[in-house]
C-alpha cells in the first residue's frame, strides 16, 4: 500500500473545511511505502477521513441527458454554467471563460466530486455594471475569441468575427447600464477582460462552484442543448 493516496485525501479535507488564506508556491509529491507500525498507525488515523470524503465526493446530485462539453462559439457546458448562475443574482447577462471550466461532464449521473473537477477554484460571483462603450467591448471580446460562455443575450457575427447584431437589454440613452454577472477573477481583468477593470464590484455572496452545486442539488435532470444564442453568418449575409 502507498502513502500518497492518503496524503491527497488529507489535503482535500483541509480545502473543504477551511477558506484558503495561503498561496501554494511549490510542492513535491512522493510515494512512500509503509515500512513500520508507525506508518500503519498513521493510515488508521487517516482512514475515517478518507472514507467520509469519498462518500461526499461520490454523492450523486443530478443527472444530465446529454454530454456537457466545452467548445466555441457556444457549448452545452458553457450554456449550462452561465444559465444557472443567473438564478443567483439580478443580472441582464452572465459571462465566463472557457479556460475556467476545467473538465467536461458525460451523459449520466453528476457527482459532487465531478463539480469540484469542473470548478476547482475559489472564485466568487460578482455583479458589475457596464455602460454602452464597455458593453460593446465585452461583445467584441466574445466575438474576437470565437465565442465564450455567456447567457441572457444574443449575438450574431460574421466569419471574420465582427458583430452584425446583438441584444440591447437596457436603454443606454437614458443612462441605464447592463448588469453583468461574472467571477471575481474575470471582474479583476483576468483573461484580458480589461472592460471589467476599475468597475465597482458587488459580491453576490456565493462562490461559483457552490452555485453550481446548489443548482444541481435542486435540479433533478439537466437537459442542456445548444440554442443559437450566438450565430455566425457566412460572408456577413
């Protein structure tokens, strides 16, 4: 038997139980064979925690009728995450990034552990308000990247990634602003989302991963499909 397996479970327990206050600078993994009664004693102490964590991570929260996959210009996984987030804040739209979604989810049961794989970060949901110029900056960003996960609006663009048409959820002529829900990482300019920087951030009070878990706990079946929220028109026609 190897010791490494138990070392990993201890780390997971601490992450679940505590809010992180330190940043990991480096780490080293070693596989240590059991060679003494002291090792056996350590494993005996760890075993109950291992079992409890395994049970929690293997808990089935919901079921998906289709594979939830990443992709561009839209994806079932991106649509799933951004759609559900709108249940947790008064926002016109939600935007995330493909890079932040760390795994795909196959058709079938969805466990708590799989959602930790999907969203291993401690990112919080935050709300920002964008004026017309910054809103157009966000839409151009989505188009130039060939699509990023978003919900609440529609976009039509050319094959050259230029906007043809888009939803306008507010009246900019009256000084209204678009309320955008996103992660604190992106709100602080992560992934080159500069149009979010220097904006007042309203914390929703829930982590992105916890919102996903909460939604799945309350939803019996996920039936997410592509819906044409972003369209690409050939040659601008």
